[in-house]
């Protein structure tokens, strides 16, 4: 069996080959997170090409329990009434305003209670709670506290509306500290509705697995909304979370096969003061419709002691089939290890990076729009093999950086474009590698920057082009072209244009390529299959032609000691006013 590669990456440089990170890195604490995402394990390799199926196969299976598993031949009815309750059947007792369930079985619960329901069944018991019009308010603690059982199924009865609310505060050392709290695995299903108000801490917490299959669930929480310590999985339902802390959290850091979030269906609308989705290990989205606003959104500012990322994974983030919308004060999508996007429709707005991976970022399918960001795509290693990618950034559009500072030497980072249709609009460098880059296929169109302190292309090492179609139009102060020994020809022209200008590349009077500019520009770089090194071409802007020789002009094949300033003037591409990204 293949062993899962695990990591917690500190903010240090990495040497990468392709999308593989070699070597072990010491574990460091994520001190800026509202949910701890440290890992007890080190890593040998992080492979950004892993699919959702491969990542999930190496995680422990999440527990799902149905009401059928709890059947004992009879059903106990619990009728709540103010500060007391009545029980018809076995397995439950009433003491004042506390109902205690101490045996396996199915319990049908209805009515209102100013108190709590406690499940204290044997460790091997399977318990089903059918909520059929329940309103439980406990000003002294949890509304439902599951302190003993193996698995618990919570079923929302058809057409029912259920409400749980808890105390305004808990002691710092309180074990039971959520409106719906469980020490056991919990599965929520049914077609009814559940509203949870976590006044003192979390809304719904399971110290084991939390699985949601269906239902209409609305959670408001003083801290985390939904927390499954070992795993949090969502297969269906309509879920709304408004949390001052993290929206959805899985924070098991003692077992590398746990601490993950998997969303495969349902509709989720998450508003969080901290991270939207935060997992100690992996976040995997294979289906569903997920909308996240974290930290007040991309126009908000957050303190250095708070993590307000949209989606954050300690090891892997895999987006494969879901419809995702994120508006985040910090990174919209972030992994301390690798990010793989290979399907789905993803729209991101970020106050910092649109997508950030400490080690490797791979995109080979789906639709990705970074509508607003400081830096669009950032990782030590960036690979685009497919998909439709549209990036808007106030600083670098694509930045291959390991945070190694302002050295102009090739420091080993890599951008590889082999497929896909990528468009970048950048205020800083459009296409920036602190190491090298290569393009073998696909389409890459870069608009900007307009200021001379940056360039449409900024590569410290070599930039080899052997296939695909490249257009880069930007400023003239740091104009960089592909390497002179590239297998595919390219042209460079110093020529002015404005947003809306028509740019044409002509060979013997025939139009080889035509673009309408998104921004003003002073230089144009073009490479395509029709360009032959040493031949003469015309680059026209609104009908004004500039004659050029393919393979000449600009600064080509940036070597050691050459190249432009990295990160748009900010080492490592850090947004002004933020600390260096340490995975928090």
C-alpha cells in the first residue's frame, strides 16, 4: 500500500523538481490560526498531481451511521415540556430539566425544554435521536451533550423545525463546549430543519467524525460553526454557517490520516471571522455548491494574529468538481503543502493570494477565475496543464517563489505551462519566476504591468518556449523575452498601445495572431507555431507597424545576476501590511 505523504511546511525555501518536494521538513506551529493546524508527522514528498480519490484513499474512512443501525425492536418517545420531560419506553430517564439516555436504541424527541439532553450510553452503543419539532435552550451548558456512545445518528424528521441553543460562555477547561457536542461519531440526516445557536463557543462539535448527509442546517457560533475533529464530511443538505471563528473545521493533528474535510455534495453558505474551511491535513471538494466569505471579504484587513483564509489545508487542497465561490480577507485558497485544481467552477477574490501553495500548485482542468487579489497564483512550483484560468492581481499575476528574498539568481522555482487557456492581468509582474519557466503548450496571455518597475515576464533563470501560444504586453522598463535558444520562435517589439488597442502579428502581410488589449502597454512579446527564429515580422498596434526579427530584442534567457525585482518590490510577494505567509 502506498503511504500517504504528509507535511507541515514552515516558511522556508524548498528545492523542487516538477511538483515533488524532496526531503523532510521540521514541523512548525501555525500560530496565526484560530484553529491549530500543526501536524505530528513529517513528509517525504508532496505530489500536487494527486487526485481527490488518491488523497481520500490514504485517509481514514469517515463514519456514517443510519437510524436502522440503532433499532432495538422498539422506539422510546421523549416529550419535552418546559423544565421537564416525560419518557415512554426504555433507555431514558428524567432528572429535573435533564434527560439522560443511557442505552442503545432509537429515541423520538419532540417539544420544548429549558435544559439539556445527555447521551451517556455504553462505548459500543449506537444511538439514534429523531428530532421532531425540538426546541432546547440550556443556559448552563450544551443543549445536547453526547458523552458516551459509539455512533450517534441525528435524524431531522420530515417537515420538522428544530432549535438548539446553549450557554453564553464555558470554562476554559470545559470538555463539553458546544450547543451540540459529541465525544462519538455523529451523522446528521433527514429532510427537516435544524437551527443551532452556539452562544458560548462552537455550534456543532464532534470529537470524532461529523458527517452531514441531508437536512436544512443553520448554525451561528461564537467560535467554530461545524467541527469534526477527526473528519468532517458533507454529502448533501443545505447548510448555512455564520461563525466568528472558523466556518468548518477538522483539527486532528495527532494522526496523519485524520483531520480532513471532504465535501461531495450539498449547498454551503459559510461566513466566518476566521478561515472558511480549515483542515489540519486535507480539504477535498468533489461536488456541491460552496460559497465562503472569510474575515470580512477581500476588501477587509485582518490582524497578523488571525487567519482568515477561504479554504486552508495543512497538506493537500484538491478542488475537483465543486462550484466554489470565495471572498477572503487573506488567501482565498491556501495549502501548507500542495494545491491541485482539476475540475469544477471556481471564483475567488482575495485580499492576498488567490491561490497559494507552499510547495506546489497544479491546475489541469476546470474553470478558475481570480477576480481580485494581491498576487493571483503563488507557489514554489506552478504547473498548468489544462483548464480555463483568468487571473487579476494588483501585484504579480503568477509568482513562483519560495520566499528566498531579493536575489536575482535562479533559486530553483519553476513555472510550467503545457496546456490550458490562461489570461493574466497584473499590476506587478505578470509572469514571475524566481527560478526558471518553460512553455510547451496551451495559451498564455499576459496584460500588464503599466509601470516600469515590473514586467509582463520576469524570469531569473531560463524561459524556454517549445509550444503553445504566448502573448505578453506590458511596460518597457523590465522587458523580458523567452530564451534565445527556445525551440519555438518568438518576437519582441517596443510599441505603444492603450486598453482597447488592436494588436496584430503579421508574417508576409498575413495576420498570424490578433488581440484586443486589456491595458495600456509599451512592449509586446509573442510566440506561436508560425514564428521562425531569424525571420522578419510586423507587430502592428491600431495599424501602426513595427518591423522585428524573431529571436531578437528584450532581455532573453535571464541568467544569474540578471532579472528584475521579485514580487513587485515585495520579497516573496507579501502584501503591504501583512507578515510573510507562514501557513497561518
